[in-house]
C-alpha cells in the first residue's frame, strides 16, 4: 500500500491529509503544503492540478519543509504514485514530431544522448516498457520530465518547452536511498 501524508505547516504540524492513490486535485483537502511524510512508495508531486506544473519526485522519508523536496513554495495540487516495476525497460526516440525521421531504441540509462543518437533534440518518443526520467542536459542535469509508458507525439506531450533532451535514465535507479529528490519543471496550462 502506497501512502503519503501532506501537512499544511512545517515540521509535520497543522492540518494534514493522508493519500494512497493518484489524485488530480488536492485543493479540497488542504490549501498549502509545507511538510510531507512519504510512508511508502515513490511519488510525483505537481504544483498544479491535473498533474501539471513543477513536478517533484519523492520517495520514502520525511520532508520537514518544501526546501527538502526542492520546492519553490508551498503549493502542491496533485500527486501520482510511481508503481513498482521490475520488468525490462525499452523506449524509442525520434528525430521529428509524430515518430518521424531517425529513430533509436534504448533499454538502459544514457548519460549523453548526442553520443548515441547524434541529435541534440528529441521531438517524439514511444515509451514501451518501464518508467523513465528525461533530463534537459547531459549527465542528468537541468529540467527533468517523468515519462510513463505511452506515445509522446511531440515534446510538449511530456511537458517540454523545447525538444532538448541531454540524458535519461530508468526510474529503478531512483529507488536507492542515496538519491536525493529531484525537481522537474513544466508550465501550468490555463
């Protein structure tokens, strides 16, 4: 059973809400979020409703204020569980929108996309197996995007403002306790 507890005040004080499923709108349960306990599982938190806006990856542990999850403020409006996954990992990257142009298939981490794909930009992607994290720059730096299995016909489908992807890795590596929470950026749509 996955569980995350959101607290309105720092240091796990004030009104709280315990959640154990994907929730597209958390606003009815709390107006601000200043601390979090992840009791079990891994979660993506989103600044806006419907899984939009800045995103934050959290795993089991305590986060006594929003600085501990690299938050920009006390606004968390939706959350999504990251299911446990033990299978193979596979995805295809494409040079152009709608799966056009050159294609390359990957089954493991890639610290520098250009070394393998020979393109600086990725315009579409098909994630066939596993959960992945895209990074804007090589060696797992910059804006990051959570990629679930599915077809992404254009970079905006994964929340990118432009098609630059410098590196990526499988989510399995994020389950180790030595990895710190990461922040993923995406603009809210109005």
